[in-house]
């Protein structure tokens, strides 16, 4: 017997009609839901050749894999090289890596030179007992100084910025000298002396020890100049940051950055928590501090620094340092900013011209449910003195056509590849 066998024909007919109507309604709702869902984009893997020029895809010592994985915000790259394979997240990280690979090649060339061999021979007479070993088998740490038992017995500080008077201990003096050479070499090659690239660290440390410990008349002129960055409106700040990173050891950088943050009115506890943060290197701290200093008269710099404490790793640290550089660039080149406010994991800065400014260091933004939710929250929830209802979204990468189409009616003006307009150090 069927499910409707207890009723009469009319009742059964009415039941069937009601079920059909309900089913149709459900089908229509499902179709509507599918249509809405279809309006969103999902991350799609891309091909490197669609993004980069052919001259970049392959170099003398490297090759970029064609598969580029997109998570909706950042592009993940795989690079094979003569020195190993690398996976990096973000276009800025790729640019930095390619420059580091070039630098590794130049350092290896230098180590095959007669001058380097002479320095290695002179290292035997150096006061630092392990100097020759440190040249031929360098450690891959940022300082280039062995730790653990060696540090305990030799009484060499855990960083090359030990506060002892260098004249009191030849080993410390030698480490300080090595550190100075290393910063000079990194500056000449335009690479980060605090880079997490362990292969680069080994090569930098090896050459720096040879220069410091041997009788090698080292000169940075022996190395080619590093690759240039983006063409930007003003390179004064970039040069200032590079100069201080080259000239000052980490301990001194900390003092300089702390003084600058103090002058801005950043509370002592917040300054200490930021400068102690494990995700930020002295280079990050210097870029962050000098760009915050450039936001003259802008309220909420402490709010930005508090937000930056949420960084969990190097990728996050790079994101926040890029974010503050974009805000400073807007402040100096477009319209003065008046206040910075934290919103979710990014910031909204109010401009004196009326629009609110959103700095987004992303490679490729697509239209997802999350992006729509956040943009709607901004549209309905953001208020500030002088706000005219418009948003200037400055993106270091690009937006999909669908994302642009959806955001512009909500009051968002999109500017892409802003690192070609303002100073942004990778």
C-alpha cells in the first residue's frame, strides 16, 4: 500500500499537489542558493607564464615552476635553483628570493677568487680560534657565530652585538668586525642581512669571516651592485633605511627604534612587546619604525603597532611592514591621513580628503563570501570624522574582474600594484 492509501481520491490529490508545490519551492530555493554561490569565486591555480615575463621565469641559476597556487589572497611559488629548492608565499617574497639567489651566485664566485684564497690562508693567524672553520663550514644563523657549548666556553655573546668593550675580548671584537663586513656585503648585494634564507646566511657568513679574520684586503667593490627595486615616487626613505641597516648593529638598531617610537608617544610596554616580538627582525623593526615616523600627525599609530603584534611568522611580519609602508606612501603622496583604526586583521585609515584608506598587501584578491562580508561590514559599520562614504583600497597586487565589479558599487575605488607608486621595501 502507498503512503496515501488511507485517504480518498480528493484528499490524495490535494496531498500530491501540496507535495509538488513544496518540492518546487525547495527546488527554486536550491537554485537560488546555487546561483548565489556561483556568484562567488574559488581560488584557482595559475600558471607562472600568465603572471610573469618570460625573462623572469628562468635565470642563470634558477627556474620558477609553472604551477602557482592561489589561496584567494597570496600566490605561492616554487623555485628550483643550483643551490636548492625554495617555496615562498607572496609576490614580494618571490622578488626577494630571486635577488637572494643572484646574491648567492655572486658570493660563490667571490669564494673562488684568489683574493678569497689569500684571506682563507691568513685566517690561521687570526685571534678567533675557529675562524678558518667558520669560513669553510659557516653556520647558517643570522649572527654567524656558533652557539651552545661553543658560546658557553668561548664566552662569545649570542649576538654579534655583545655590549662588552671590544678591546676587552679579541673574540668579541672579531665577531663585531665580522658583523660589520656582513652588513656591508649584504648592502652591496641589496639583500637582507637578517634573511631567513639559510643558504644565503651561510654564504654571507663565510665571506664575512674571511674578510674579518684573514689578511684579505676586502672591498665591497669586489661585488656587483644589487638588483634595483620598483620605480617609486621617492627613494629617500628607502635609502635612509638601507643606510642605517648597513651602519648599525642590531643592539644599536633597537635603541634607535625604541627612541623613535617613544618620541611618537608609543607606551613603553607596547614598545617592548613589539621590539621583543619573535616574528620581527631588526630589519622589520627599522622599516616599521621609520614608516610610522613618516605618518606625522596621524592618530592611532599605537593601534597599528598593537595590531602588528598579532603576527605569527615571517609572512605576517612582511604583511604588516608592507601595510604601514603603503599607508605612509598614501599619506605623503595622495592625501594626509588623520587617524588609523584597527579593523579585523587590517587597518582603516581616515584621510583628510574624505575617503577611508585600506592598505591590502595581497597578490590576487578574488570575490568570496568572506570578502563580501568584510566589505559589507566596512560599508555599514565604519564611521569617522570627515568620512565621505568612499573607500580607497590600495592593493600591492591585483583584483579579479569579478571582485572589482562587486566592490566598486559598494563605494570602493581600487588602485592596483601600488608598490610601483610609493616606496615599499620587499
